C-alpha cells in the first residue's frame, strides 16, 4: 500500500507597511492574500510584521529598528523564508539578505514561483520562463559573490568581460529566444482560433480563485482542473458547449490578481487573446469575499489594458452559498450599518441594480440558480449568433430548459 505523501511546508514570515496610500485595513487584506499565495507556493506563515512609514526605506524597505525585531525572530524560530508584500528593488533585496541571512522573496517573485509550479503546457512554461528572466535580469548581481575579471593570458588581454556581464548577456539572449518562440506559438494559436469557424466565443474572466473552472465544468460537463488555491488555471481551456440546441465556444482563462507583476501581464498577453477575441465575457465574481468590489476593479483595469472593456459582459456573482453578512443587534444603537451588513437582496438594490439582467447570482459548486444562468447566456449568445447569421433565426427558438 502506498503511503500518503506528506507535504513539508517552509516556515515563512510576512512583512508589509502601512503608508499614506495603504491604510491598516488595506494592508491586512493584502497580507491575507499574501498568506494564501505563500500557502499555495508551499509555505506556512507563522508571523506577520507591519510598520507605519511614509515611504519604504530605500535600503531595507522597513526601518532599522523593525529590521532588528525581524532578525531576532528569524534567528529564534529558525525561519528560512521572508516574504515582502511589495516588489523589492535589487539593492533592497541584497541588503536584506545580508542582514537576515534568509531567503528573501517579494510578492512578484512569489507569484512567478506559483506560475512556474502550475505551468503544464510548453506554451505556459515558455511564458512563465520569459517573465522570470525579465524579473531576474536586474537582480543578477545578488546571485554572485565573485565578480573578478576573467583570467588573463594569451588572447585574454584588454578589458575582458566580467562574469556578471557574461551572465547578463546569456539572460538577454535567452529572453530574445523565448520571445521568438512565443511569436511562433502565437501564430499557431491564431491559426487554431481561425479554424474554429464562426461559432460565438464566450470567455470566463475574473479574479483568481473565484470559481471560473468549477463553473466551466458545470456548463461544459468537462473535467477542467479546479482547486481552492490561487492560479489553479494557467493554460486557456476551450470547450464546445451546447445550451438548448445552440452551440458556442467557452474558454477558461488565467485568473487576475492585484499587484500582478508587469512581466506576467506582458508575457501572458497572448494567452489573453482568447479574451480579446471573445464575443461575450462572463465576469465571474466571488461575492463571498469581503473585498469583491476591489477584485472587480482589478479585473476591469487589466481588461482595459488588453482593450476588452467595451465587450458585452454578464456579471456572474458566484459562491452565494458561502456568502455571510454581519448582523447588528436590535439593542445596538452605536454600530453604523455598512456594506458588510448587507444581505444579498440588499446588495441587489445597490449599484448592481443598474446592471439589470446582466447580473446573475449563482453557486457553481451547488449548481444553484444554474437554470436562470443558462437561460441568460443562451439569450445573449443567440442574439450575437442571429446578428452574424440572420437566416438562422428560426433554428434557435426561445430557450426552454429540459
């Protein structure tokens, strides 16, 4: 009998700062997300350190007093990994490593590491590798302790080339090679998209871990990998779906996240072509998450970057089964009612009411309200299809769920 493999998690601590642009509540929210990212990457968070600062320290990100506190904790509890909530400069990373003598990772590096773990296909691995090299290039000096010039002698006189310059050249060459490789794959994928004919294309978009892949499995009756971890899906999955008797293509895309590394947005832009070329977007939102409105804004920002904000969009508020609101006791006369106290019905009366029938409330995992979801998607896809093929109108009557 095979023994169950035990996953050994690395002990890690988190560090973040409260600034004029990021209050304590916002920092707590970011650190919660960072802890989930660390867990997804294989780390166990044992403590968080925070500090109030106007701007990060240019040398060590946090102040010297706080750094001494962190150092004492790292040495006392044998911490191997220290994760910072913001991207560190190469100089900051080197200085902090010198002081703490531990593995120093920032949010960008952590997300890149998760992407590297999750990449399954050659295409995804190439995209992640390109992003990693672009992140690594300015940080190469931190990887070398011996930067003396190459050995002299016959044929080696003159200025020569330092080891770090050699490595920079190797990395630049690799970046250039990967970009060419991606261009070739992009052409192949563009051909594949062209070969799909004139079927209506629908794309699932949304923040990471909102249930897009679970919804895909329910609608397409497929078996797309879905897990309660961040970035479970990296490779775009496309399935042919039939609702009633109307066929269309449904694609599940990589999830977005706040503070998404620039390198990843750049290298994954081609993957997001599925979104750019879609006729209809299903913007999936985890309504049970306390900051779902921020998530919507983050997704819209990236949709704007890839010029996809003006597409027909249906907002799909998922995980209604997990939604809980805070209550105020009848005798409590001091607590002011805020959004955290809203019931689902009260949310529907807010800005969501302006979306009209383009706001759907479902639970993909419990298949709750899926009939109305299918009916709404059918209507939208049918309208797009009939506009494209006016003579096919009679083929697709009003939707009736079987």
